[in-house]
């Protein structure tokens, strides 16, 4: 049986993460100096591991994190882009809840069916595209070590989905900036979470 070992990263810190976690979504925000240092720490953490493929969201913050962490060629894939947060984009949670509390209540109760920010993606749309990426990955690489750099929203929703949790529980999973989550995908379809949000 073949097995892929996936090293899933959230990108390093951006100015918007530092600003009361302003929702970044599709906005293409660069890493801060601290974010670059965090990616360098991941490189130290993963040294000695040879990667058979390195993939990232097309957004600069994820691409740079993958590039610094591995020094390898990074393939951008649109399916790894952060959630479309609709009307929440560029705002903090305090700001957008004050504007339309029902939108947040709906998302918290059932993000699978409700659209983020009223006009963005549903949780199921997000996990479907991310799962599609990983299924493609398994066709491309039957085994080996793969690094994937993406985002807080998509990473947590995908993990919740693969662990069989209701998508509304995604917030129980923590994804710090530039921390490593490692899981395996086997050719028989099994998903095994080995390290969550780790500084191995």
C-alpha cells in the first residue's frame, strides 16, 4: 500500500493577522518580517526531509512561506486559495458581527450550507475543492513527502471534514502561523492525523 505524508502549513504572519486577525481571504497580503522568520523556523524544523513536491495557494503569503520553508520549486494551485469571505473580507470579527450578526450566527451554526459573509463560499464548496486537490495529488504522487502551504480557514475546514467532524467544529482545530500539521493519505483512502499545529 502506498502512502503520502503531507506537511500542511498555514502561512506565516501578515500585517492583517497582527491587526486583531483582520479577515484576509482573497486579499493578497505579504508576510511581515516576523512571518518571514516563522517560515525560516519551519525550514529549520523540517531540515533533513526531502520533499517530493511542494504546493501552495496562489496567494503571496502562502507561496513565500512554502518557498522559504523548502527552498524548492513551489507549484501554485488555485484550489488551495483561502476561503472567499464575502462581506467579511478586510474586516475584523468585531466589525462584521456588529454589521450583520445573523450572518455570523448562521456560519457558526452550519458553515457547510451557509455562505461566509453572506456572499462568499459555503464550507462544503471549500472542502470539495481542497479535497479535489488532495485526490489529484494522490494520482500525481503515489508516495513520498509533500509540503502544502495554505490558510487558516481552508486548512481547518478540510481537517474537520477528513476527521468526520461537523464542519461547524472546525474552530476547535488550531492552525497557528507557520506551524506544521502532518497527516498521511494512503492509497486505500485512509486519512491519519499524526501531528496537529506542531513545532516538531
